[in-house]
């Protein structure tokens, strides 16, 4: 044993005195000074598992090729995929270390969480001190080798280092990745105490020196400036928490006024046009002025044609010939929304409203609420004394008529609010209206945010994720378990033959098997919620797993179009007691006699153990149907990865095609933890606005509730942080007499959504009198609308300084602006001048003979 141990020490000493060792036993790296500082990778000769690399639970780490490591599997509960052993874990106080690797990710189930390498530092007792991360892998470019790097200055109490392959989430994430050329190198630099004087992290104390190549001037190193990050909400156009003003001046105002600058309310058409052609828009203007005095700067509103318990549509509309139906014991008359004359009167009103408010700087957005109860894409079927089946059929309701009414309303607002952001309140299952809205760049809103049994908003969340990102998510299907998939029945193979073996019909329904159209469902069903039951091949559900239910459905005839069929998973507990129903999208009545894909994705809760599938009626009332179901499948998709596409079929690579998303609380909330969880659910989607109408906050909630609001205000929408900006040598002298400074700047979106705008970056040099001597504006090569949440973007800029710029000290400043209206995008960093720019650092320009020198001033 002693001999073997001495032999091992000899080998280590040998390695540390050889400048570079190449081979299978070790991957070694050189520092910038030519000395080996740390060798990281111990790789065996043979391919296969690497036991020296501790892998997290569910992850395998193996040698893939001579210089590549493979990390694969599914990990839940830890922040990392595994640990990379360091041969020498000791760190030097004041030392500047560079951690690098080349990484390639083939698949990842949660692309929002960008893998990095992380250096974890501990003190001499082994207690945690700090984490340092490299740049993140860009998951919009899967299957590419990308270099990740980070540079850190070690403080006095950081004595030991551990390197991990970082997940950045404890949630389940499946991964297949490869690493090579991992290195941790100590560079020449000043001590930690010296660096505390500077905003810069200076990696050299060497003066500027002229290189041998004429026309180039260099520094032996890189200057990196790291702005101080603000830990407070910032307010930008296109996102924010909104304050519901209908509860009066006192509601929540004092406790949350620091976290929102958007006031929101809803008016009724009757308030604003009580007599045809007589518009009382001063009602809106007075509301705006009142809340401006309270400190609000932005305003959003909607105008309703139907509310509950009071008259919303003006009575003159019905006197002009529009059919109306009394509801709520005669307290209101509601219009037939699909009536042509109603749509004409609506257009006239929207035109006048647009002439008054379109494009005003103070108007953040306008809701479209002229169709449906509260404008929420429903007709109040769950409320008493609103629309009944008999009323709807009497006035000619069909799914197509209802769809066309929405299309008309959307077209009116698009025409007369061409310079204002528009929102449509949506429902989970009316896909035709949602897709029409998205194609017309209408933003999506849902007024039903609450805490569900399984802490999910799966129906609306699916819409938000699909349409809320510029460039929709495309599925990349890996191996996963299919719990219902009959022989020959493949999801993407419509020729597959469906089997009746697993089906049971409800009373009155006859099931038959057809050659090309799958399972035929025929008959009249009364008293049940479903037409048929489908037995799963394996009825057991796994808590916390994500499932997809989908199938192709065609309806030839249906006696009651108010209740359109869907597919459903009914989840029971281990004692077979009901726990939860999960519904797919509904069949669209506007496109009868066509094959439609019905689907849903959802995560089952802890108590949900057993499942059954149903073809759902949506009512217990009598219904006559002729329909077909094929390609039905129920699948565990927990191992499916997603990747961001470049866009849809049109040219979206240079044009953001996503829409903003907006949640509103659904009901009173009187529990602080419920409020916290609801915000967590909402902010996990690409949401840009949340309306703060959980009315019980001022009735005894703890002070922690306002802290929850503050955290949400720092997360909502986009939040672009400039992590660092580096000035790299050499400075390039151009033939036209100018000199070029190359800047690398790293940004991260710490918010919940993209910005959906083509913002520009603007750099200026200002002299000691704050006069601009140089200005440069650019759209980054990775456009700002592609800076997705959780993604780090490294941008390169070249500043071409004219030779006329005199010697002296100048401030380099940066701004992000909207080129359409010159609006300044606020950044959560120090240095804002109160108007437009953020100061980065000072530069000194010197001329010695014919040479030009540019050097950052560090103190």
C-alpha cells in the first residue's frame, strides 16, 4: 500500500512540473502564464462509467470519446447533475481564476434552465462561502459545441473549491450533454484587497504596450466592469403589476404603491355612450387624472357590453333594432352578439373610442370586452339566470356565429387602435378564437388565476407558453411511456386501426369499429357526463409526472352545440375515490365535420394514483351524437425535451411573433401562502402583467404579503441585467484614421417573459462637461426580443471612435431604447442619469507621437 501511495505522489509531482501532458490519463490545461495551475479531468483509458466523478441521483457520467464526457439521465431534487473532481482543491486568496469548458447539449427537458459550470468555494472548515457560475449554455442552439466561461476573484476566506455541473433548478430535468476541455486556471492579477477599490476586475497590472503588429495597441489582459445590480422593482412599458381601482382609493394602495405604476379598471358601454353618438369619454379622462395624482403613470381599461346584475349595453341599442334578452330578474338586457346590427353599432362606438385614446402615451393597453359575459369568452353557463340553451338557439347561436362575432370585434379594435396594445380575455378551450387573435397580434388575458388542487393552470398555461414566446416551442420527442396506445394506433399515423377492446359505451350509445375513421360513437345519451369510457393499459398514475392526453375527433352531427365534446382523464386516489378531472381542448363547433386534434398536458398531484379516460359530453342533458375518435393516446411525457424554434412558417427570424400574456386573480384570497403559490404559478409562464385584485389583502393578511408583491414586481415581464462588460485588447487602428474598441457584454433576462420589441443598444462617449463626442447605436446580432427568461446573452459591439476625439477623460455610457418612440428601457443597475443613459466607466485617450492609447480609469 505504501509503495502504491508513493508511486501516486510521484506521478502527481511529475505532472505539475511538465508544462503540458497529452493523453488519455489526464486532460491538462495551461494558464495564461504558461504554468499548469489545476488539472480537472481524470479520464480512464477505457470508455464507460467514470466512478471518480460523483453523479447526482438519476444521472450517469461516462467517457464518450478520448476527450469527451457524457452526462445523461433525469435528475430531480438537487441543483446539479454531478461533480467534477479537482486534483488540487486549494484556492489562493486574491487570485483571479478562470473556469471554462466546451459543452454540447443534445436534449434538455427544461430549456429555460441553462446549464453552467459552477465553482463552489468553502472556508477552511468546509463551510459554504460562495458560488461562481460560468456563462450559460444557449439552449436555442442545441447540438452545437459552445464555450462556457467565467472569471472570478477569490476572497480571503475562500480556501477550497468544488466544481459542479449546474442545473439551476431542483425541479425534474432530463439531460443529454457532453463536456470537453474543462479547465480552472489561475491568472496573474492583483490581490483581493486591491480589487476592492475598483468597479473593474483587473486581470493585469501591466501598462499599455505597443504590439509588434503595426496599427494594433494592446493591454496584456482584459478589463471587466460589473455594474452594481439593483434589488428593486423597475417599471417598463409592456409589463408590470396592475392596480385595480374599482375598490376605491384605500384598497391596497399604501402597501403596494411602490410596486406598480399601472392603474386598471373596466367601464360599461352604457356609461360612455348613454345616447347614440353622444360620447362621455370625460369619464375615462377624469379617472386617469384622479389616479395620476396618486402617482400612477400608465393606464389600462376595457369597456364591457355585459356584466352581471346591472345594465352594460345602452338601451338605445335595443331600441334601434338589436335583439336583447332580459337576465338577472330583469336587472339587465343582454345583446345578441352575433347580430349584424349589434356589430355595426359596436364598430361605431369602438371607432369613437379609438379616435379619443389610440396612441396616447399614458394608455398602456385596452381590453376588448364587447362580446360575452364580462368579455370573458363565455356566456355565463355556470351562473344563474344568464343565457339558457333555449334562448341561444332561439336567436340562432352557432359556434361559427360566435366565432365571427369575435373576429369582427377584433377587426374593429385593430382598425381603430392601431397604435395601442390590445388584450383579449380567453377561455381554455376556444382554440379557433385564440388562434385568430394571435395571428392578428392580439395579446392574451385570463381572469381566472387561482390555486387549483394540483397547483396548475394547465389549460391556459399551455396557451401562454405556446403563444407567449416569439418562436413557439417545438417538441423533440424522446423515449417515454405510453399508457394507452392500441395496436396499430400511432399518433402521427392516421391509417392506424383502432380497437374496441378497451372501450365501454354509456347507456344509449353504440360503439363500432371502422376501417379508416377509428371508433364510431352513435346514439342518444341522457343522464351521464360522458359518451364512452376507455380502459387504460396501465391505470396507475405516478405523482409529479407530466402526461399528455390527445386524440383525433370528428363530429358529423350533435343535437346540442352548447356542450361540445372533449377528452378527459379522471384521476382517483389509491382507494379509487375521485380527486381531479383533466380536460383536453373542446371540439370546435365552428368547424364541424372536420378532424380536430384535442389535447392537454398536465402534471398529476400526490394523491392521484389511478386514471380512466372518457369521451366527455360536458353535460348530463340529453344529447344525440354521431362522432369518431381515432389515434387516442395517453402518454407520460416527463422525458420530452423542448427546443425553441426560429419562428413559424413566415419570416419570424427577424420579427417577434409572440404575444404578451396577462393573468388576473379569480377570487378573494385570505391566506398569505396561497397568494405566494399563486404568484409562483403565474410567473412560471411567460406572463407580462398580473392584476392585483385579490381583495382580502387589506383584511388581515400578514405583512409578508407585501413582500410577495414586491418579489413579483421584480420578476414580472422582462428585466434585463447587464452582468458585465469587458474591454478587450488590442485596440484596432483603421485605415480611415478611426480606432475601434471591441466590447463584450453579457446580459441576462431575470424576468418572466420576453420584451416582444426590437430594442436597440446605444453607446456614447461624453466629455468632462457631459457633452457627447461620440454616439453609436445598434440592434444586437441576437435581437433583444430573443433574450428569453433565464437566458444569458453575450453580445459583441465595436465602437469606431473618430480620430477627431481629443485627448482626455471620457465617460462610456449605455442606453437601451425603443426606436419607434424613443422610449428608454430602464435597467436594474446603478449609474442611471435620470434621463436616458447608464454610466459604465471612464476612459482616458492619450496620444504619444502617432500612436493612440485608450485605457480605462480604474479608480
